[in-house]
C-alpha cells in the first residue's frame, strides 16, 4: 500500500523534501509509517515524539489505520506569541 506524505516547516528542511510516497506493505498504521519514515529519513527521528499527524486532513493517532492513497501530513509543534 502506498501513501503520500507531506512534510511541513522544519520537517521539510530536515528531510530535504516537502513530499514523498511511502510503501507501507500490505497493511499499516500511522505508527508503522513513522517507523518507516524515520528509517528512510533518520534526521526526522528527533522530531518523532513531538509531531502531529493528520490523515486526509483529520488529526490521527499512532494506531490509526492507513489505506491506499491516503494523504498523511506531518506537522511539527508550533509556538508563537
């Protein structure tokens, strides 16, 4: 199964790309996807525990199941004042 991943802000800079496609195997969830992404882009590992993940524009948890063609957004924490 292939999902499209979009990376924002400092995640895009760390990975060197704004978007990629990831093959998750026959089944997968958000947690597995993050494992695969960190293996392909080790510079994302320090950010992993602080990410917000959205699947098809809805915030998701690590156990959220993915489906063929889903769009996954990785959103870093933000702050402002």
